[in-house]
C-alpha cells in the first residue's frame, strides 16, 4: 500500500466525498476536479481491497466497511491538522483575538486577573470578554471559549475541568443571635433565603455533615434575584440567608461582613469548566489562556 503524503491526500478525498455526499461537491470543497477525486478514491479502494463507497448517479454513500473506515480517517486528518497548526504556532508569537464568555461573578473575580496576566504575556493578542449570568451559546462560531461555573449541562461540547469551588450558606452579623441556636439544616426551615434565580432550585438545598449524614431543607424565599453579585449585596444588607460560592464570599467571611451558617455542614461542590465550540482545530491562544486561568 502507498504511504506518505499521497496516501494522506487520498484519505482527505475520501472523507470529503463522504461528508458532502458526492464527488462533485467534494471536488468543489478541495479545489480540484471531480475526475481526480473519483480516480484517487478508486485507487484507495484497490489498495484497501474493498469497496468503500456505493456510487449512484446523484450521490455516493458508504458501505459498512467504508463507514468504519471514514471514522478512522476523519480522526487521522483531525490529528494531522492539529499537529500542523500547533507546529506553525509554536514558531511564531501568539496573535489574533480571543473571544470568550464567563459568568459575571467568576469573571470579575478570576477571569479578569487571568486576562490581565495573559495580555501581559502575549501583547499581540487581544481579548474580547462577555460577562453574563445567562448561558451564551457557543454554536454560532462567534466565541472561542466559555467558562462555566457550576454543573455542566453542555455534555455535547468538549470541555476541561480547571477548578472547583465550595458553596457557603452565609448571613450578615445581625442574624447571629437568631441563628445561634441552629444546629442542623432542619432548624433553618423558617428562615428567609435570598434565592438566586439563575439556579435550578434556588430555595432547596441538601447538606452533608459526613459520608452518611445528609439533610435537605426548603427555605422561604424572601427575595428572588437573578444575579449572584446581587444576592451577595442583599446578604450584606441583611435581607436573609444566602448560598454563595466561596470565590464570591470568602473575602466577606474573612472581614466579618458575613458569617458561615452551619459551618459543620457542607453543600455540594461545584466545578469550573472551560467549554469549547465543536471545532476541529483549537487555536494556540485558546489553549494558552486556559492554562493561564487554570494556574
């Protein structure tokens, strides 16, 4: 069987024919003639000693063997494309614009410092960041990266976990005397909570004290707010209890502006993920920024 770049070219012709459904469309994609595509795929079939495509007057489709071969070929070409892209970028300074989205609270607390460090290290790169507590879609191709805090719902997209956070049940100091006798989640049932409406079930929480002990409680929603930083501000003003991530409230806990309610009990942890659009090739500036943020 032939080896080297000529054989890799034949694989690309075959993949293009499968993905477009015809030799003519494949030729248009590749910028060559239909005859070249047809001839090279026929040669590939002779080398493989099997029929890969079923031809008709209007389109081509894969045989069973051809479909299995297509998946392998697509992976080989993807790896080759990534390798050439990484090699090209390794010998030149990172450039271009990195476009990302992140939640407002985590964006301000963690992403902005990472952007600053990234911009100092790679001055030829620009960063456009959208901070929003709404999930911004990655499917339209306008963004290179999304930072998600919490439970990942986009299971169909490639993602990398870059960190974790704890959730804290907190209250302002004026609530101390009322909560001093609270020893378990069940004793909190009558207390008001500032509900974060960006969450699925903002007033119901399950607490764990150890591996065997857990309690769930539904609290009374005194306020309903749709932004984490608004919930924090309401908690500081004494509007009620609040569940907030540690990266938002740890400075307030350290300064005594808020206190940790039921410190012997723990809420479920959350994850920080870098989520990528469904693209074959990921620019080096995206990989470099994710490493910067993860550190």
